[in-house]
C-alpha cells in the first residue's frame, strides 16, 4: 500500500532534522492518511478510499464526494478514484 492520497495525490516529502547545533540529517514528512468510506449520492453506495485528512476536509467543503470528483484533475486521482469518477459521470449523464 503506497503512502499516497487517492484523491489529491499528496505523498511523502523530504526535509532536514535540524539540531540545536545546526546539524542536518535527512528525514521524511509522511502524509496523514486515513481509511475512510465516503458516500456517493449519485451511485447510492459507499466507496472505500485511503485519503489524507486535508482531502477529507476538502471533500466536506465542496459538498460531498460527487462534487469533489467532478472538479478533480484526472492526473491526481488514483485508479480507483478515477473509476468512481467515470461511474458518477456516466450515472449523471443517463439521469
């Protein structure tokens, strides 16, 4: 399981630990990933995703998973999220 957000593409970043003596050693900043089930109103079912806490706040801010995926860039989405986005678009087009 990779350490990458399925909705925003946020992944590990690198930087330095800096001691009081100004010694620098490399470190990694890992994203705050959570396993969540988000409800799709269009599909009428829950979708399990591994997303960052900031992405979860963004989903709530935009008004749900359907509206978030509508505006999301395809390059940032994981394969699962992209598949769900296409299912939602297809369901909305037929309705």
